[in-house]
């Protein structure tokens, strides 16, 4: 589904160049739930922003469903973001002036899709993620977990090829965190959604099928979820400890 | 790194916020002081009658302008404070004492206020001069209309700047005292609570507007004509209309219900959501813009009204009319002809004759004790009577009045007012012999020049009746009338001035009476031992003698002189027009920019959700166009309706002139709208830059 090949990204500040992503290659299959971990400053957010083309990369290829999406004109890129990419961010990025239901509808409103199906689908997603009770409320009136589940529902609205999530659980307590991870798992099971998630949280990462560990812009290791979740998590913690990173959590 | 350095660096980073506030202070002080420099200057002050309508209007509009300027500056300051709140919250959280922050804030504010106000006042001088000069290009300019600088303007400008500083200080104080770390940090973060607008707001608003207009103006008129009584304070009902405007705008700006038209709801969903946090303040802002535009249209209407009255004032029968006590040793026909020759003016339709002042008994309407009452004025005053023969000689019309009746002389196009009635007269008497003759109304005659010679009217009676009534009358009551025209009125100004001077120099004591003087009334008063109120004498040494019973009516002089006076009025109106319009433009601009600032993250988010440039642009456009179009349409519409209303209530009809005036007002409205469209275009470009389109 998502195929990244030989991706390079260098930030230039003044006359200094800081290489952040160095010849990065990996692959995410359809219906897979993949996490990216790594110490702070290893380039995770940069990677995600490159994939969504919010920032341009230097060279390399980003293939979404087999098509290279880098360097597209604004209009086409917007269309791809709207139809084929779903976003979930750490700071929620819900529009404060729209109710939960309206926020969820937003991607299809932007795409000017037929209303009846849109409302039907938004309601179904609300039910799926357990937020139908707060549907008419505004972001200021709901909890962090509910906000993030709203964001997940919104990301799924157009049935994207892939959901890109940057620390979706970063601002949440452990129970809300679990609710959001459950939401991703549901999306994967019921809608066969593909999820690519950056996280610091090894608990959250332990629910994934696969974890890519970044260090200084290159892939340090890749771990696959084989046995129990508990064992996978211990394995993750070991790798992170070895990296000397700042992974900040237990259950 | 000292604290001062930190503040300095932050100031550098937040230059935009300071610039906006500084610009608003500068502009308000500039507008108000430019107006006051002109308004309090001797040119305008000498022209405007003390306590007159125009002075009241100018004061009112100065007040509106000042209030409007205060509102948008304070509004800009709240934006400034809000943007500062996050910074301050962090300082407080890090343990910087509130006192220090307060000191820094108020020092910054005072410096900003003082310097920008000073700049505003100083720039006010050339600006008011330039605007004045601009108008002089279009209007009759003489030595009397030259720009003269008023020191009073300084005082007004400074007072206004102080008021503004005080208001900003109060807003700043409120901001600091409310500042509690948690509040501020939360406000800095984005999630705001939505205050939804209830669905009943729109009908309520429409109802209030209607009620306000009906009660405010309708009640007044209805009361005057039905109950013959004035109700004090009905003007306060207009406040209802204002509240109504607020509610209508509020619902228009921020309301959208998921009603029958779902696709429209979703199409407008995002742009409406932008207003959910600032609907109230935006609407207040828009109301002020509506008021500004209203004042704008209304002042141009007022200016037009003056211009057209200047033209209609000359609608008499003859261009030159004289009347004076027959005993007066006045200029003769020969004098007039000589003067005409001297000025190469050709006379035509020259004729003269005598009328008599008789005591009249008549019915009229009076206003007493808050009530209109019918009064029977028996043998109350004098009025001018002409015999049919003389009337025909003077005017060329054959009046044909049967014995025992009279005809009332009116100007062309006459509409009765509430006080006097053309058929009110029922008897006339000889003031010396007491000979009384009952008379009945026989219709009206049209001769503006003669109408103007007597109050309430001049009357024409049958030759026989005239002879019997004037038998034995003393020559004191006889009045000599001279009417003529010239072949080319427009080049007769010098002739008219010369003649006027001769007439004045011939005027003796018996001609020296003010307009309301009535010999009979004086006699009655003195008999009762009371003092007579209209005995003061007019001052003939003045250039234009306003209030003179026997003043010559020379249309050309009235026209030219009043045109100069009017040009002052018109200039004042135009000035107010410009100030109001620019205030409205600035306020709309500030609003647009702040909306863009407040919604920067929203546009970011939309980009991430895949809304392309044209979609985002569309949303911005929808929002901004609403901010411009609603107040523009509403303000112009109300201004126009009010103008129509004023024209009608003046005399309960529309003359051709009035219709022309209203048409021109429509033209002005089109220009105003075009100008606002330009401002909209400009604001939209600025807003687009802010949200990164
Ligand atoms: N706009 C930028 N300009 C210059 N350098 C940048 C920019 N954004 C990020 N960097 C640098 O790139 C490196 C990677 O940043 P990135 O945000 O991708 O890290 P991250 O892995 O997401 O970290 P964290 O886990 O803390 O979020 C960092 O060293 C950062 O300083
Ligand atoms: Mg990051």
C-alpha cells in the first residue's frame, strides 16, 4: 500500500545542512498496522510530513498504492490528501467551531459528496467508535480520548488507502489511550484500514503488527508482533533501552 | 539577558500587533481632529446659526464618529491584548510578578497612545485643509468660505485622544486583573467554547426593527394628526430598531440550521463555524458600520436637501419684489430704471400698486401645553389685502372675486402646513374705523412674491369690498408694492446689490421692523399694558439682513448669497460623509484581518484534510463578503429609507426636486457600495496572505 524508497531529507538552516532522513526504505502492506518509534529527534515527524507531502523531500520515491505522489501540483495533492490519506495528530486538530458530527463529515463536505450517504456513514463511524453520545457536542465539551476518536473517525471518512498518525496518544491518559488504539484496531478489522503511526509509547506500539525503529534518520531495526502482546512489548522496551532513548512509559 | 531585553525582543517579534493598534489609534485621532479643526474653525462657526439644526446635526455626527472610532480602536486593542495573553501567562507561570508585567504593559500602552495620538493630531491639520480645498473646487468659493484654522480643534483632538487613552487603559486593566495563569494558558490554547445563536433571534430582530421604526416615527406623526398631541421621547424607540439590527445581523452572521436545505447547510458549514466564537463581537462591529454608513447616506441626503432648497427658494412670481409702508420715501421707478441702465440691465413686467393692511379674524391651529388646538383669532392681527384691480395690475391674472368673499394668495406648488389654513379667514376690519366685514373663502390665487409679503397670507377681495373696508383708513396702513423682472436674471447680481443698497439707505424708521412685527398686535399689547415682544429693530448695517419685514426679495441675491451659505453646509455634510465612510472602511478591514488571524489554524487544518486552495479561498470569501455586504446593504438601505421618510414627513408628498434628490442619493449609494467593494477586495487580499493562500 505504502512504499517508501531511498528517501532523503535535509534541513538547511542558514549555511548549515542537517541531514534528517538518510536513504530510508520500507513498505507497509494493505490492512497492516505499523508503528514508527525512535528517540526524540530521530526524524519521525519529518518522515510523516514527507509522506503526506506537507514538506518536500530531496530525493527518493513515495509510492501510494503504486503511484508516486511526490511533486504533484497543489490541486492533485489536495485531492489525494482528501481521498486517499487520513490524518490523526497529537493535538487533535479538530475544528473548534464544528460539532463532533460535523467534524467527522468534513472530509466529504470538502469533497462535495452526496449528503445522505455522508451522514449515514458518519453516524456509523460514531457508533463504531463509541462517540454517538457526544455527536452534537463541540470539541471544547468532550474529553481528550473522545476528541482523538473523533479524529480517527474523521480520518476514516473517505476510506483512505492509509491513515497517518503522529503521536495520537501523546496527550492522553492510559485509558483514553487504549480507547484510541482500540479505534485503530477496529478500523483495521472492520474496514481493513491501513495505519501508519508514529509513537513514543511502547504500550501503544505493542498492539501493532510491526514496529519500525528509527535512529538518526535510518532504520535501526524492524520488529514484528509474533507471540503475545506482553512479550512484544518487552522486546520493544529492550530495543529502546539499548538505544538509550527516552521512551517514557510502562503500562 | 535582562527582562527588559526579553520584552524588547518580544516587541520586535510581535510588531504586527503593535502596528494594528497604533494604526487604529492614529486613524481615530486623525479623523476626529481633522473634523474638529474644520468644524471649530471660524469659517464654519460663523456660518452656523447658534442652536440651529445643522449645528445639532454636526454635533450628533461628530459624536457618532467619535463613538465609532472609540469602538473600533478598543476592539483592535482587545485583539492586541488577547494575542499578548499567552506571553503573559507564561511569564506569570514562571514567577514574574504581576506588578512588573502591569508596569511594562502600561508603559508600552502610554508610549504607543501618546506618540500615535500626537501624530494623528498633527496630520489632522493638513488632512482637514486638503479635504476643504478639494470641496472648494466643486463649490462656490469666496473670501467667506476660505479655510480658517480653529484652535478649538486642537482641544477637541486632545480631549478625544485622552478619552481614547483612558478607554484603552480601562480595557488593559480589565485584561490584567482578569489574568489568572490558568485562564490565560487555556485561552492561549485553542479549544474555545461555542455559544450557539438561538433560532428565534431572527424573527425577534425583524420584529424589533419594524416596531422601532413604527413607534419611533409613526407614533409621532399619528399622534400629531390624530390626537393633536406630541409624545415626548418617541425618538427613544429608534433604539429598539438598533437592537433589532443587532439581532438580525447576529443571526445572519452565525446562524445555520440543519433545515430543509441540507446541501446549503453543509456547503456553508465551515464558513459559518468560523463565526461561532466571535459572532457577538463581529456583530457589534457590524452594527457600528451600519450606523456609520447610515450617517454617510443621511449626511449626503442632508447636503442634497440644502442644495435643492437653494434652488427652490427663488420660486416667486417675479425676480424682484419690494413692499414698504406707502408713506416711506423710497426709491422710485425712475431710480430703478436709472440703476438698471447703469448696470446694462433691461427691466420687464414692471408694475406697482398699493394694498392695505386690515385687521383679520381667522381660524388657525396652535400648540399649547403639549396639545394641538383649534383657535379662533378674532381681530388678532393685520394682513395685506389687495383689490382685484390692483392684483390684476400687479400680476396680470384676473382674480374674479365676488363681493363678500376673498381669495387667498399662495406660492406655486403650495402645501398647507399644520398651523395656517388658506380658508381660515372669516372677517376683515378697518383698523381705524372698526368697520367690519364678514368674508367667505372663495379659493386661492398663485403669486409667490405677494404671498411672502404678509402673514399668514395676503388676501384679494372684491373692489367694492376693498373700497368700503379702506374708507377712512389712515395712510399708515397702506403698503406700496413693486414687482418686476429683468431679461437676464443671471447677470443682474450687481444691479440687485446696488438697488438693495439704495433701498436700505432710503428706509426710514417706519420701515424698520422685524419680520414678525405687527402694528395691530403692538397696539393691543400696549393697550393692555403688556410689553410687545417683536419691537426690536433690524440692523441695516449688516451685509445680509435676515429678519426684516420690508426686506427686498431679490431672487438673484437670495440665490447667490444662500448658495455660499449652503456651500458651507454641503461641505460639512460631505466632510461627515467622508469621515463616516473611511471609518466604516477601516473597521471592516480590521475585522477581516482579525478574522483571518483568528482562523489561521483552521485553514491549516483544512489544508491537511485535503481542501484545495480554491475551496479554502471560497470559505474565506464567503465569510469576508458577509462582513462587508450585510452592513453595507443594511446601512445604505436604512439611510435611504430614512431619507425617503424625511422627505415625505416634511410636507407629506414628493416634489420633483425631492425625487431628483432621492435619485442622486441612490447614485451615491452605488458609489459607496463600489468603494466598499474595493475595500473588500483589498481586505481579502490581506486576509489571504495571513491564512497562507
Ligand atoms: N523545520 C525544521 N528546520 C530545521 N530542522 C528541523 C526542522 N524540523 C525538524 N528539524 C530537525 O530535524 C530533526 C528531526 O525532527 P523530527 O521532528 O522529525 O523528530 P521526531 O523524531 O519527530 O522527534 P520527537 O520524537 O521529539 O517528535 C531534529 O533534529 C530537528 O531539530
Ligand atoms: Mg515528532
